[in-house]
């Protein structure tokens, strides 16, 4: 099925039909009510009535007649600008928009390039990606932490497996969880680090989170340039200590906004077959 948006708005508590906006937009382009009426397939009288009735409802002048034709007033231009903005939000993107966690979106960017999918990629924390997804601004949502998909009961598709490694600038060799007692840690929001924190909590390890960041790139830079500061990052992202390899093993997932989109479903099929090699090469484990 194909869908096309038609937009009506409430302005000053008055419902303004999409037919008015189509008329106003066409008048703005043609600078002629008669020409606009021809394009819309209605009479000049009908178009003029739509404009005048809306002007009366809103109590403002929207279209004026000049020697050079019909012109939109400043109030009319403000209304038209808002209409165009909202229509862009509703219209289907020219490119596939992928948004998600830094790790999962990064992997999907590589897979999309290999497949030849024309995309826009936004790497951010999971919560920010979910915010955009909930507003219909994302075609493919990717999540670094699978718990977000479970909590929202999303119909997700497993993408790959990864685990967390312990990272620091220290030369100390960590072989036992007890060595993390009293250490200072950096947390990354929207990541799978909760698995590491839960493991340390369950084992009674006394640790302190001294800084919170959103990006693993910034986290790695901060830790490497600091003394006695630790964090957990994805094994596919950087090297580190596999102390909690089993405990932090987790899924990376993706969610399709439109599950009936043939192009996206073909891309998913590519990931499940030919994409497995790429996933492995990038340091992940296949499902």
C-alpha cells in the first residue's frame, strides 16, 4: 500500500482544511488565483471562497490583490512556512534514514554501503534514537542495548552479538573481579554497560561512577587520557580485558518502521546471508 499525507491544522482553535493550504501554496507559486484554480481543478470562485472564509475564521488577511497579481501577506507566509515544515516531516524521505546506537548504527552503515543502500546515518545514544523513531523520523532503528526493545515490546530483528571489554590507561593486569574494588568508572548512557554494573553489584564490588558520557568515542578518549579511570566498551569497538566476556554478551538489534517496505526487507535478507561475513570481519559474532 502507498500512503500520501494530507495536512489540516488547528490555528487559533480553528480547524483549517488541507484544501486551503493546497490553494495557498499554489497561489504563492503562481501569483495568480485564476492560474492556481486551473492547476487545482476547481473554479476561481471556489478557490477565492476558501481563502476568504479562512481569513474570516482566523481574523487576518492572508492573500491580497496587487497590480502584479495575488500576493501572500506576512501572516500568510508564516502560516505557509509552518505548513511546509510539517509536510516535510510527514513526507517520505528520499533516502533511507538509519538512526541508532553508536555501535549498531556503525555496523549497519558498513552493511548498507556494501549492499548499495542509499542512506542517511545518525549515530547517537539509544534514548535519542528512540525519540526520533517514535516520531516517525527513522526508517531503521538500531539499538546497542537489547533491553530497550524488550521494554517497549518492539518487533526487533537480531543483528549481531557483542560483549564488553574493560578499558583503562593502567598497566595493571586485571584477572579477577575483586581487583575492581574501589575503582573509578566512566558510564555511557544508552549502552549495554548495565550488564557490567549488574555483575559487579551482584558480586558486592564497591565501585564509583565518576562521569557520565553519551559517546563511546569520547569515553575511550577520556579513559586513555586519565589516570585510574576505567570503563567498559564494546569488543568490536576497541581492545581490552575480557574479564566479563560471558556476563556482558548481548544482542545488537534493529527495528523497521515500515515492515512492508520491499527495499528494506531485501536489505535485511542481505544481512542474514551475505552480510554475515561483514559482521564477523568487524569483530562481532553472528546470531
